[in-house]
C-alpha cells in the first residue's frame, strides 16, 4: 500500500488535472471550492479520476456527500448544524476533520470540509480495506 | 477554414440536414465521423463525395437510441482521430399521426431516437469535452417544438425536450467552456419533410416570409457558425432557421 505522502502526491496531481490549477496552489488544507475554485461538475471529474488513478470504486455520495442532512429535520436548525447533525457528519464522513467546522457549524460552510487532506485520508482508508 | 483539424461527430449524417452538415464541416477542415442507421449506400456516397472534394469523413453504423453503441462509436472515433471537439445531434425520426390513434411504439421510437439519441451521444462526450475545457454540442431541434401541427405530439414533445435539455446542459458545462446550443429548422427540403410538403403544396411557401423552403445547407451554415470560434460566447440558445416561418405572418 502506498504511503500517505505518495497518496497525497497522486491526489494533488489529480486535482491539478481536474481543476486546471498549478501544483503550487495545492496545500493539504486547501478547500476544493473556496481555494481551488471547484464547481459541481469538477467533483464528479475528481471522483472519476481518483477511481482510475487508485483502481478503486467510489460510491456516489461517499466522498462528496450532497445531502447528508436531508434525512432528518433535526440535523439543521436556523442554518446551523445541530449536535445530532454533527454526529451524522462524523458517521457519514469519518475521514473529514470537522474540528474547526463544529466550532461554528454554519451549513453554508460545509464545503470547507472538502479539502485535499480529506481526500487523501479517504483514499488511505479505502486502500487499507482493499 | 473555420473548423480546421477539429474532430466532429454528426448523428443522422447520411441524408438530409445531417448530410449537409457533414459536407459543410468537412469543407471547413473538420474530420467528420457521421452516424447512419441503415442506409449504407447513402453513407458510402457521402464519404465518396466528401473525399472527392478534398475533405475527410468516415461513416459509422449505429442506432443512436442504443447507449452502449454510442459509447463504442465515440471510442472508435477517438482511437482513430483523437479527442472529439464537436458533437451534432441530428438523428431524428417522425411517426406522425393523431394522438388518439398513436400506438405506444410510435411514441417510443420518436422519443428514444430524437431525445434518447441526443442524451446518449451527449453522455458519451460531455465529460471528455469538459476535460478538454472546450467543445461544442449542437442539437438539431425543430420549429415544431414551439409551433406545432396536428399529428406531431411525439415529435413536438421530443423537440421541446431537446430545447430544455440544451439549456440545462449548457448551464452544467459552461464552467468548462463547453457550449451547448440548438438549431430549430423550419421546413427544409429533405426526405423527412416530403410527405408534409406534398400535402401542403404551395401553402407552405405562403407561410414562409422568405418565400422559399429551406435547404440542408441553410442549416449547415448555422451549424458551422455555432461550432466555430465565432460562437464562443453563445450557449444555451435555440437558433431558429426557418425563413421567418415561426413569425406567424400571413402572406399579403
């Protein structure tokens, strides 16, 4: 199994191709939307490229879940994710670091969870299961 | 040459409007892979005609309503010529008849070919174009989408859906600089419109302000424009090319 550094390198290279950004722009904490300018079609492109690059299957809504909080109205109140919602987030995205997000869990900031580091951790977990 | 070295796919390319588009694209320097369903003689004659004129065209037999076949054709084209740059969804059929007497298979074949074929080929190329960050998709619609005649519920529905699909896909692909537009032809002198033309006779010309039927080349010229660099800032539009028919004016 490749090391975390090797996975990170490949993830970065994938993002360079998918998002048409320079390698230097990519840092572990870079957010895909805010920092790297990803749009909705880019997320699909990234998934397709990662599947090919790492030889894995990425089920829809697993890496970039679109509707985590739709199942229960108690997950979000007044535009903020509730503690119940945060638990759901931990279950659905165990590979995401939500420590910063949970301090001010504005729903609109959810996309900040999608970072280069997050993808790397997700891939690491996937490959460990193979 | 406005399409020099571009790789284009044109569905329903062997006859009618599609044939006109294939010839026009090839004359503008594109390598044109066209799809035909069954008329091999027409396909062969078109390849010969284009080749004789110094252009490049190749025929691929395929039913556009078959998703897997669409994927295979696109792969074959790319294996031979490299990435596809332009897709023209032109393949279409009619099964005219009053709705109350329409058989489900007459509905289905029109929807599956006209709309389904457009979906299938767009699906086969959309991500490829998105990854190239350039590309053109041109869907051939019809004035019948908005100005319909009795006996065309299936055809009008398929073309109306193509217009909506065109706008929706344009929005999704715009971020990657891929444009998606439609052309809505009026009465064009092709085999497909022959029955209607025979029935309506000179009345059609009276309904068309420009006083003549359209020719496949009239549509082909619009298709060249939308595929060219000149149309880079146009997306999600339906360009009506009908001699003014849809204006609804009565000849005086």
